[in-house]
């Protein structure tokens, strides 16, 4: 087993580029810092992550509704939510040779970690990107790119409540892009300036929120494990007093053991009625909930599990990555769970003779209806197996000359590399069984 070490990230970055998971944004112009594009395989993996989250949080529950709010919002939202005043990180500049900028709360000691120079005093830097709406670039036209999707949910609380059949406790879920003008970036897609979040705002009776907080912490850890992340690489860490966001009563991070150490994968916060109360005050609209049984009116308390698609994507790839010695050669393999793997079954004709490719094409078309398949007839069979291992395809089906006689194919298992002969009529059932679906 390859150890989790500092080089693991670099190795993975190069695999992501080589195989088409992740590209630097606008690479031909030298890129842009902390912004990435996702290639054909990256898109597949990200869709799986989103779909699995949505299925778990919305489709399989009766008590959660979905929402897609716009990225641009009335700027008063950010004044009310406290983001204009408080959504900032402490910034220091190196006053020595390198002039690099740092997040003060990420530094140990009072010297520049890069050149050892002295550091400036700390100042607060707001992380929201500003732009203008309409043709005039003046103060009255300023709008912000949302730094979280949650506010879109809070300002739609009454709309969703009034149009759905929900009663407290219930949740509103949303997946979408957010933007944060992070001071210090790095670690690949871990800290981005354009990111994607999957957020649930869970509305409950005040006083019930501590219980729901524990419930969601347990649920969310279970979900990360269900994707295939190793339990020993996940932990729940309660925030200290100084760490909590401006809206939070309490919060915990689900952390993953990234190559540089434990770091936040998902944040779970008790937001109390902070957001609804602020929006009620500033908008002058009544955002209270009326309990149909008691007639009691109140602002619900909120528990929020919030997770980044990008950090999940990175954790899954890191966790799955392995290098093994096979007959004196290094085999790179992604042990991705079949539910997240970009492709589940690769169909490979042994050679590209038409009599084989025809059969292989038909086999692939059949399997495609049920599984994520890739048909590949290029290069030698050994190279094709290596590619499928490297992109994490759990099963490879090889069509060879015997297939024309015995109507059977070989299934090769990515993890064990075991090969078994399967009659074509049992192929679909066999794949389904092996993929656990
Ligand atoms: P950090 O302390 O690492 O800056 P945060 O506490 O600001 O993160 P939250 O506001 O809790 O993060 O955001 C919820 C989730 O959104 C995080 O757990 C993470 O998965 C994701 N996320 C936040 N900021 C970024 C970013 N810059 N790049 C990628 N994902 C991010």
C-alpha cells in the first residue's frame, strides 16, 4: 500500500492532468490561481458525488425539499447576513523580501514562512468577490458573488414553506457554485476561489437543535464512509471558541486526513435563528413559522451540514490511489467504489479486427443501458488494462477470438486482477452483482 505522504498530492495532480480529471483553468494563458476546470473523467466523478448527495439528502427523505437559487442576490442579503461585516480572514503581508500574503490564523510564529522576513500588522480581508450589475459601475450597482449557497435558502424559507407540505422539522437542500477570494490558496482543489457546495439547512424547533446537530454529524460521517472513504481517515472535530463562524452557536468539522494533515472536508454548524432573525429584521417581512398543532409562532433554529464537492472529489481520489508491485512493475490503481467510479465497466476487444469489434460494440451497447461504460479498442490490451486501473474502472470485459465460438467473455476485476470467463447471457447480471447494484 502506498503511504499517505507529501508526494501523494503531486502524484495525484499529475494523474488528474494526464487522464483528464482536472485541468488548470485557462491553462494556455498560464492559468488563474485557485481556479480549475474538470475534464471528461472529472465531470463524471463530480456528477456522481452530487447525485449521491442529492439522493441521500433529498430523494430518499420525505422531509427535505430542493432549491436552486441564483448566484447573484440583492446586496442587502449580505448586509443582513453579516457577511459584509464579518466574512473576512485575517491577512498579513511579508515585509521582507518575498512580499507574500498569508492568512494570519494559518501561521505559526511571527515571521514569513517563505523568506523569514517580518510580517505586517493583521488586517481583516473580506472574502466576497464584488462586481457591478447593469451598465453603471458605481457604489449603488455593486453586487457580490455568493460565498455560500445558504443565504439563497434563508431568503426563500417562506416561499418553500408556503408551496410545499413541510412542517418543522424539515430541510432545504441546494447544490451550487460559490466564490471566495481566499487569501492563501494551494493544495490543488482543496482551497479554490470558485468552488461548489452541497448544503442543507435543517429547520427545527428552538431547543431541539442540539439533538439534530448530533444526528446530522453522525449521518454525514456515515455518508462519507458510504462513498468508500476509509473510516480511519475521517474524524469529527468540534470547533474551539475562537474558531466559530459569526453565525454559529457551535460547530464541528468532519475532517479528512489529507497528505498535509487533518483538514476540513465538511462543516456542520448550529446557526440558531441568526439568519432568519437578521433577514426578518432587515427586510421587515415576517419569517416566523406557525406550528399547526399549537398555533405557536417562532423562528426555527437551523442546523447546517455544508460540504464542498471539490474537497470530496479530492478526498475520494487520494483515498483510492494506490501503487502496487505486480511482476516487478508498478501498477497504479484507483480503488474507487463502483458508485463513484467515472466508468464502471470497460469493454475491450482483444484486437481491432472487425469480427471482434462488432461483437464488443454490441456488448458495450447492451451494458451501457445499465452501467457507465467505456468502449476502448486502442493500444495493446496491457496498456488498456493499465489505463482502466488508473482511472478506477472496477470491471473490464474482454472480447477475444474464443468469444466468437463460445459466446463468453472474460471479466477482469480491477482490485484482485482475477479473470473469469462468463457466458454473454449472464454478463449483465454478473456485472450488476460485482458492482453491487
Ligand atoms: P476553511 O476553514 O478551510 O477556510 P470554512 O470553514 O471557511 O473552510 P465553510 O464555510 O464551513 O468552510 O464551508 C463549507 C464547506 O465548503 C467546507 O467544508 C469545504 O468543503 C467547502 N469549502 C469552503 N471553502 C472552500 C474553498 N475555498 N475551496 C474549496 N472548498 C471550500
